[in-house]
C-alpha cells in the first residue's frame, strides 16, 4: 500500500505507538504523537488508510476520507459486524 501511494505521488505518514510499533522500513514515521497533533494532522491531510479502529472513527469525526482494509469473510471475521454504511468510508478487502 505504501509503495502504491508513493508511486502515485503521495507521501504516506505512519503514525504509530511505541507500545505497538509498525514493522516497516520507512523513514516518515511519527511515534507517540500527541492526540491534539494527531487530530490536526488528520484534519489537514484529510485521508486515513488503516483498519477499522478508533483511529478510523477519529478520522471520520474530523471529516477525513477513510480507506479501511479488512479481511474477507471467514470463520474468524464477519465483515457485516464491522462494515459501516458511511459516505467517508471505502472498504478494501484483503
């Protein structure tokens, strides 16, 4: 996903927690970003790429478009329980 964004002239910014660091070799990471700065970043950038988490809900609340990645239906995951009908969400099934 990151390579595709870069190839399309985008600059991905990875926001991560030091308690759960992202295992990617990418030099534009923001670790333990203060919540107010994270909110400001989401509002300014206006696009969220990630999973159906609290971060996604925060992105929606500030008006960001959300690209949400989740597995297809399987015995351990039911998309109907997590897919929300919202104009700001585009689901990508992996």
